[in-house]
C-alpha cells in the first residue's frame, strides 16, 4: 500500500504542475511518466472498488483519476475565433430560434409606445401623469438647447458610464423578472414602452422633434433592440417554467439555457455599443440630417444582421 500511495502522491504532484499551466516546463519523460501513473491509478481505482478497500481510498482515487482525465481533453480557451463565431453565428441564430418570443416582445414594447404617443399628442398633459414632471421639463430644456456645440470629452465619457448603467438595468429587469412566469418581463416591456412614448411625444409636441429624434435614432437601433431581446428571453424563461413539457422545470431550463445565455450576452454587447453611441455620437454637433442617415443605416444593419447572419449551415 505504501508503494501505491507514493505513486498517487507523485501523480498529484505532476497534476498540480499541469493544472497550473506549467506543462511547458514538463519534459517528454515526465509526460510519459504521467500517462503511466494515470493508468496505474485507474487500475488501483478498479481494484479499490472490487476489493472494498474503503470509501476514503475510493473517493481519493476517484478524485485524482477525474483530474487526470481532464488533461486528456483538448484545451479550449476563449480566443478570437470563438469571439468571432459567437457574433457571426451563435448570437443571431439564438435570436432567430426564439423569433416568436421576439415578435411578442416587440409588440409589447412598440404598441404601448404608439398608443401613449398618440394620446400625448392629443393631450400633452397626459405625459405629466405618466412621467415625473420635473424630469419632463429638464429633458425638454435639454433638447431645446440642441447639440450643435456637442459636449466635452469628459462629459461624453461620464455620460457613457451612466448610459451603460441605466441601459443594463432596464434590460436586466426585462429579462430577470421573467422568472415570475414571464409576467415581470411583460410588465417592464409595457412600462418602458409607455414611459418612452410619453416622454418622446411630449418633447416632440413641445417643438423639438428634430433635436430629439436625431439624438435617439442612432443608438436606438442597438438599445431598443437589446431591450426587446432581453424581454423576449425573459418571456421565454417564464414560458419554460409554465410549461416545461415532458421535462422537469430544471431539466427544461438546462436544455434551453445555452440559447438564452447567447441572446442575453449578445444583448449586453449591443447595450455597450448603444452606450458608446449615445455618449459620443448622439450628442455630437453633426447635422441632424447626417444623424438621421447614419441612424437609418444602423437600423437596417442591425435588423439585417439578426435576420441573416450565420444562416449558412443553420438547421431549419
């Protein structure tokens, strides 16, 4: 037994070197020794099970054999290829795989915007009951000044950080509250639609539509789409909890988790892009017409990307 324990300890020593990334310093002789010790440990584990050498010995051997087995697997690391494949294939495919949820979330977000905007256009005072009056006046004053002079780099950087925090918070609520059987996601999609429609329509009615729309059209392609995708994933999460099919709720979530995580990660990346645009491009001194053209192009690119990217080899 002492001789076997010495082999196990030697195997553990080599394993520690391999696990800490120092395999480059291990020569071929030691690698051969590792393979030999690993095979011997497998034999010892089989013997421990058949001869009932005790739970402690079996657990110990099982642990080091499992660690050794991992060294024979191909090492995967997040490199540029995986990063590229995620955004050119995995993310847009995951979005299309839940297209009906995306459609539902779009309607839950856009319809309240349209209805609320129509109501405020006909009666601007409605906006005061849907949003903080002081905030409405502050935003109206800001858009009244316009963005002809742009902002300083310090202000741009500061506001970018604020936009990241604010946008991620909205998207997180739209997704995470889906755990309440989808009702939370539906609520926050509708709520943000109502508030967005009220504020936007009020500013436009006040006479500053060009300043407002030229500001939001660029980053809106990424921000609003990401919010819808987060809400769609939250609704899907809720529906899985409501109707897991032939699986338990935990197993159903495990089966769909990779797809949902891909959408959430992709939406997070879109929110980062949106914050950068909102911080540096949207408030710039560029002419409104230029902003409208750039914004229109960005909307076409975002929609085309989600609909077409990664279709080669995609299962129908």
